């Protein structure tokens, strides 16, 4: 009896957390894009390389991008450069650009992750020009 009541309470709490915190789309990009188009709360995790996971969170027509997990093969200098940085990308309802979750696109975005990405791109251009 006590186990049954505890299970029901635990299930109710889990449902409330899911509803309040929004929809976790896991790795389903189509789920995230559909929810983002409507400016509905959503979360997506996407592996970009060797176990490095990018996390996208949508809240009120703003997507926050961060690096959730660094793969074991990532050099420490890369981890140190990107760790703890975020990027915010705001858009109009119905005009979400899926390119925001296809890579680390920075167009129309702000934040420390955006600045880090642009800094790295600039350094690469300088090296290529030499």
C-alpha cells in the first residue's frame, strides 16, 4: 500500500516537472524545430563530434546554446576556451531558422559562446592568410 502511494506521488511529481520545465526533445531535431516555431519551451541535445554534446534550450522565442558535454578526446585547451559559455539567439514566432541547430551558427546571436566562436574563426582566417 505504501509503495503504491509512493509510486503514484513520484509519478505525479515527474509529470509536473516535465510540464513545468518544458519538453525535452532528446536528440529529435524535428521535435525541437516544431516547438521552437511556436516559441514553446523545448530542449535538444546534439552530438557534434566525438562525444561533444551541444545543448539547445528554447524559451519564449529565444534559443540558448551551450556545450553540455565535452568528448573525452577534446584537447583541454578547447574545453577551457568554450566551457561555461552561452549564446542567445532571438527570433520571431514562426520564423525559427533550423540552421541554429545544424551547427554553431552565430548570425543574429549574442553571448560569450558567440564571441568565442567568432574569435576562433578570426584566428583561423589570420593563419590561413599567412
